[in-house]
C-alpha cells in the first residue's frame, strides 16, 4: 500500500479572533476554543447542583477555572496525534465494533461458532 502525500490541510486554517468589537483580547482565541469554553461553562451551570460540582464552593474555580482548564486541555493536548475528543471517539468505536472482522466489515460464519474474539487480517506479500 502506498501513502500519498496530500497538502489539503494547509488550506484548513482555523479562524482566530484578536478582538471583539473594539476590545482587544490579551491573546488570540480560536473559534473552537470559544466553543469549548461556552460549552463547558453551560455544562457546569446546568450540572452545578450535582456531585462532584456541588462540592465546590469557590465560584471562581467552578465557573472560570473548570471551563478554562477544560478548554485549554481540549485545544492543546494530543493523544496519538489526535485531539482528546477524537481519541475518546476512536476508543469508544473500537470497544463497540465487532471484533470478528475482515476488511473492516463484520464476518458471519455459517457453520462454525466462534467463541473468542478474533480479527482476521489479509496480508499482501511483496
């Protein structure tokens, strides 16, 4: 199998905000960071009465620290070259998919019953 180089990602530049109206931001913020911040803030607001968030009494930590920390983590850290939410998505897909596969599709045996989880892989010799 040959790997083909693709340069399409150079055109996928994320948009960055440097100011809102006439107010300059202290550092540039991307749209995905803003979405994570607003989403995590709304989640903290809606789930604030449930444990473990109900055990936090510091308003600054609860409504600023957790959303900012989650936003930083989701936008900066990578696992296996993927963002954390994509990494979690692939792990969940792996756990839920059929382990008896051939070419990415589930295999059904008509006469044999397989009791163990098996992955069938076709290898090409050169």
